[in-house]
C-alpha cells in the first residue's frame, strides 16, 4: 500500500464545527457560526467563535480564550473561508469555552463572556464521513487544504442569553453529497499549499 505525504505546511490541528441556519431553505442565512477548537497552531491552542446573524443585529462578533489564535485564524483560514471575518479591526471578546455531549447523539458548545452566555447544539446526528478538500479548488484558488471528518446534524439550536436564534438547518451539497448545513467538523487538519 502506497503512503502519501503532504508537502504543505501544517497550520492547524483541531476542530472547526459550524452552524448555518436559514428561514428560506438556504437562500439566505439567518445565522452563521464558525466554532474553532485548536489543539495546535503556531498561535497556540484555544477556542474561537465567529458569529453573525439576526441575533447579533447583523454584526460579526468574535469570542476567544486566545486572541492570538483568533487573529491567526482570521488571517490564515477563517478570513479565506468567509471574507468578512478577516477584518482584524473587529474586537475579540474574552470568553470561556466548554462542551457537553459527544458525536453519538448530540454535542453542545457553551461560550461565556462577561456580557453573554451562548449555547450551540448539534443533534439528530447523521453518520460521519471523511473528506479532503485540496487547495486551489475554488474561485481565488484557496492557498490552503483541509482533511476533516464531518458529522451532520439534522437539528440544531443557537441561544444567546436564553433567546433562541431563528432559522433551521437546510440541505447543502459537499463533494456531490447532500449534507446538513450544520456540521461537527472534528479531526481536522489544515495546511498551506507548498510554494
């Protein structure tokens, strides 16, 4: 059996789960969440949450327990995936992060700052599958690639200070497969393409 070594520079090992909720089947988003749990990056370990939606009044909010990690992700990965999140003028709110559950039935991420308590829940989970997205595959030729394990959630919930966000998960296509817009993306490794 042949083994393959990627020549790219590894820049992130961890998780990047996300929630995309919609009121109109995915035509528009009511909420957009990107949750990062870093085991290793050049900026160290930690957590970062990017949140934009109706419940934030349309503004982008960033929460983290490692501001250097937040800025690293904005510059190297998150800002490439969703350009508005690249703006390093957006303040980073100090927060604590915790998790309940697991990928067999449900998973809840708990984020607490001085001013907000946020809960993100993925439930009614689908079978996991692995995916590799090579760099250079989309418009702008992304200079990064990723290996990941996706577990889709048919149901999901976002609350901020007890208020429920509007919208529900919807079906979207990834590599020819219909998957939920709400994904636990664990066992994830990002790398820069070799120059």
